[in-house]
């Protein structure tokens, strides 16, 4: 026997078990693939069943609601009912409604002015019922809505009773809960899931509740109802068709059979030299490195070495004209002389556009009255008529531009910055100034392109009551909630307690006295340490929620009873779900600092997500461009166009949040816990000299490399991996780099932070990183 054959004979006892083991593995994989194919076939069947059930329920509910509207509309045309109402016999009219429609479990009638309704205790009437009755006054057809909460929820219907064009009364009725839920009573969904809800209140549900977070919402036409469904296929994500798994199983079965035959041959006879078997060596291929993102010029960034024009006191420093507002330090880059010139520059721009009226308000900073007075002088010198609304949150200034139909306004505010900062947020002709429009104001001053041909008028107005009335007419809570509000001694404290009381909320005030020294903590809810007093107060009082506002009231922070901070990108998920339930397909905008989970949540609920640059004026411009219904930033700015005006408003956002939570029978913490979250950091900041951060980010864009990541450079550099992301960008309000990280696990978060650490230090080894 040759040495080769002898070697083969010695190896035979080892080769045969290896081949049989490989055959067993192939057989096992074949079984797994066959099962997967069968499982996916069942999933396809479940998907078809859920889809058919959804279509049937939707059709039946739509028909049922249309019938209810039609029948109630006919009832209010009854001449005997009109006679009762004309005589003021509202109790008799309510009884007549129940006699005509015995299924009604409650009914009522109210004078067309609604004075009798609002003179009573609305908590006893029910805020949802009162809101539905009030809405009917302005609608030509009966309106429908779910009233009550939990098991007490019912379908309300209200209709205006008219004599010509005049509303003489409003008729109201309630139908039992099963009017809505009956179509779902026998809803076959297999292994899928279906639910009917209004807002966050689930009226009926069937199927596998583990699929609920994956349910895709489909709004119905009436009563703000949403029908949501999910199938096991949604949980599994994209998969191959079942046939592919069956083919794979067949191939593996043939391979197992071949391996068994080979093992028998090896066991039954020797292998000669010509039959010798060789194994090919595998060659590992390294993927090509991802191309480096191209450096992107930043047109809205001020030059690192800012120019200055001398005008009396401190120079007019170009660096205070930032990407989306004007912001400076008292006595260094900002004083009354600078404010007067800024007012004259804004007034000159307005005159060029044929505009004259402008609203001015100020936050609670100690420098506010003097800067506001100087700004008003400059505006009047340019020939503009000024409406001074005095001490006011920034959202109230924005509201005034709509309420008074001026379209132009300036909020004198330092927002969340230290007490020695102040600045200006500017609207002209309905647009919030940003980018080139801001730097053009500096150009006007530097080149003396200023109008000074007249003395504009001045009047004072207090619009706090108008603002509260407008919000309360849009929002009334379904139940009375207990919350703590922390205004950080900012200007929101002058308005927030009265506003929350007006919408039916019991609020305990914390640091709501306006004090420009900010003696308790800095009014910036994006910093976790500023929320510790609020968390303590919520736990001490056993309140349901804590709400925090920044220095000028346009940003919102939220904490729960357990002490968890609900970051704004997660709140935006909840707001998007609510808005999309009534506006399917609507655009929702979020800034580059928001979680990677947000886009998926918006898509799942039928919306169109857009990631955009950070900055309140930049977001508002993008909303106009895309006709978005909602937007939000990680800093806590929320912009509602649906039912509101599209500007950032922390107070109104708080009211919308409470509306959603009060309509759900569950505790707020349970509702908020459903919002997807990973492991994330708050905003991390690296201090730099003025202008230095812009130069750094340009070098970073050009040099940084993140293998395997999708790079976005619309605002700084954001690197997205499948399991997390990181961001570094320039703040446009203070000279700092802002970083944020978010990942599926702590281990992944540390990996992403390490990748950024290496790239940041490669650009500047002297950086002191906060992570």
C-alpha cells in the first residue's frame, strides 16, 4: 500500500464521523428552513385575514357613524323640539330626544349662547362633553366625539339648532360604548392584532397584544377614531418569500443525502491516490472603506473674527447676529444703543416690504425693560407703529402677531442663557428671520442703510387673557389631572398656572415668580440637573407629571412620578401619533439631535418624516416649505400647525400633552413607557471661544471617517449605524460644540462614543470631552 493510501486508511475512521455530523447539521437546517417557510405562509394568511377584518370593520364603522349623524340631524329638525327650545324648556327638549331615540343613554339641550353650560361646573359636566357641545355651534352638521374615559367612555353627538342663520340652541346625546365597539366583537385576526382607539384611549382590542407597539394606524373619518392593526410579519420585519425557504430546505436535504452516501463509500472501500480529496481555502474579502463625506460650507455661520461697527456704547459686533436670532452679552456685545440700531434695521426692512405694525414683548430678564424701550425707539424712528405687550413669554409674542394680524413681532429674550445674556427673536411679514435675513440686519447697520424718516406710533396691550382663552377653547381635559410646573423663575411663570387651570388641570407652581436673577436654578429643561427640584416636588405631592419651561416659555421638559426624564424626541413620537390619527400622510419634521427610532414611529403611524437642521426659525421655514403639520427639536421646541399656528410654544405643547394623557384610562407613566427608547445621552457640550466651534466643525467634516455608518451633514456631522448613532454640531446660541449619542444598548453606545472620541481628538487632541 502506498504511503498515501496508508494515510487515507488511517484517516477514514475520522472522516466518516465528520461527514455524518455535517449531514446531521444539513438535515437540521433543512428542518429549520422548512418550518420558517411554513411559519411565513401562516403569517401571510394572518396578514390577509387581518387586512380583510380591518376593511370590514372600517366600512361598518364609517356607515354606522354616518347613520348616527344623519339620524340626529333629523331629530333636531323636529318642530316640537324647536317649540320646547324656543320656550326655554331645555329639560323637556332633552326628554323628547330620548323618547325619539331610546338607545340614547343621556341627552341634553343648551341655549345657543352656551352661557348656561359654562356657568356650571365643567368638571361635573365633563370637559369632553363641553368641548363637543361648543364645537357644534360652528358646524353645519352634527359633530361626533368620544366622551368620558375608561369604561365610562361613550359616543357623544351634538348639533346646533338654528333659526335661519342664528344658533338658538344645541342638542346633545350620548350612545353606549358598544355603538363603536360592536363591529370588533367578532373580529378574526388569527395571530395578528387589531384595536379601535381615540387618542391614547383604547376602546376595543383583539389578538396578540405583544404586537401593539407595531400596529399601523388608519384614521377613520369621524370622531377622531383610529383603527390600528399589526401582523406577526410586522414583528419579524422584511423576510424572504416562503418558496425561498422551501427551496433552501430541499437543497440542504440533497446535501445531507450526498454526505451520507460519501460516508458510506469511505467506510466501505479504500481511496487510491487518484481519488484523493482536497479542500479549497477560503479567502476573506475586506469591504471597501466608505467614502469620506464632502466638506459642506456653512453660509449662515458668522465669521470667526467678527467685524464690528462703533455706535455710541459697545460696538455692533457681527457675532451676535446668529443663525436664527440675535444674542449677546450685556455690556460686552449688547447694550441699549445696539438694541436701538437693531430696531431701526428691522423697521427699515419692514418699510421696504410695505409693513408698518409690529408687536414687541420681553421676558423677565433684568435688562429687558431698557433693551425693549431702546428697540421700540429704533422701530418708531424707522416709522413703524409698535404694539408693546410688555412682560410676555415668546409664544405670546408669536400669538399676538396672528391675533392682531400684524405678521411681525420681536421677542426680547435671552431664552435659556445665563442672566447676563439677552437678545431678539424676530418675525417680519409672517416669517421668522434666520440665516442671511439675520446677517442682513448687521449689513444695514454697518452700511447705514437705515430708514429714519418718521415717528411711529406706540400703544400698550395686555394679551394674556386672549391667549389663555384661545388655548382653552381648543383644549379641555377629559379629566382633571394633577401636575407640578417649574418655570425656573422665567417669564412662563406669569402665565402657566392660569393657563393650566383654564384647561381643567390642577397645577402646583414651583419657581413661578418671575425673577431675572434666576435664584433657584437655570431655566433650561434640557439640562437634567435643572429638573431635580421638579422631580422631588412631583414625588412629594404624588402628582401625575412634572412640566418644566425654559426662560421664555417656548420649550417644554417633562418628568414622571418615578423620576424619569421623558426626552423631547420621545414626546414627539406621542404628538406625532396623535396628529397623524387625524391627518394621515402628514409631514412631521424633527432635528438632527433626535433619536433614530423617531422616523420609524412616524412611518408606522402613516406620516412622512423629515430630518432637518436645529433651530426654531430654520424648522419653521422648513414647515412652511413642506406644509408640515408638526415639528419638534431635541431641545424641547414643539411646533403645532394642526389646530395651532405653527410656532414653537412650550405652554401650548404642555396643554396638548395633557389632553392626550387625560383621554387615556391608563396612568401617564404607562402611556409614556410604550414609547420606544434606547440608551441615550443628554446634550453634551464642549466649550470653545466665540467662532472657534464653526472652524472646528468644518475641519471635522473634512477629516472624520466612520466606517459602516450613514453620514448626514445638514447640520454638523451625524453618523447612523443600524444599532445607534452619534452627532456633533455647532450650537448657534453659544460658542459650544453639542454632542449626542443614542444606541440600542450600553455596549453599543460606548462603541459609538469611542468612534467619535477618536475622530474628535484626531482633529484637536487638546479637546476636553465630557464622555
